[in-house]
C-alpha cells in the first residue's frame, strides 16, 4: 500500500531522478504538444513521460531501484534480483496513479 510515509521516503530519489533527466523541460515540451487536445491526448503525456524515463533508465538506475524498493517494502538488492517486468510494472503503477503524481508535482 502506498502511503504518506512512503511518499516522503521516495521524494529524495524522485527529485534526483527529476533533475538528472530534466523532466521539467521534457514535461513542458510534451504539454505544449498536447495543449488544447482532448483527454486521450493528455493521457498520452503520461505514457510519453513513462517511455522517456525507461529510455533514459541507465542514467537513473539507482534512483529507480530505490523508489521501487520503498514502494514494495523490499531492499534495493531484492528489487535488483526480481524480474524486470515486476519492476517496470511497479514503476508504471507509481507514475500512473493520479494522487501520487499530484503529490510529487506539488512537492517539487
């Protein structure tokens, strides 16, 4: 279960990930492309952001492991040993949850 304590534990890693990938500039670029579009196109923004993070995952590998470990209540070593699909699904669930993303946006 995702709760406030986990969110605060994740913040340092999320902010580092955000800075390393310059997500603010990327988000603004994608938001400009979807401005005035319908909700389906805006949903594509989240998908594009997820793909961008995966594409650049080598730059933020440790932060991803830390975020997933907190979310799953596991050690970083346990996350590194689990299947890639499980890790990707966890990341997807974190970044697709509107409440969680709202919290992170406000915190940054």
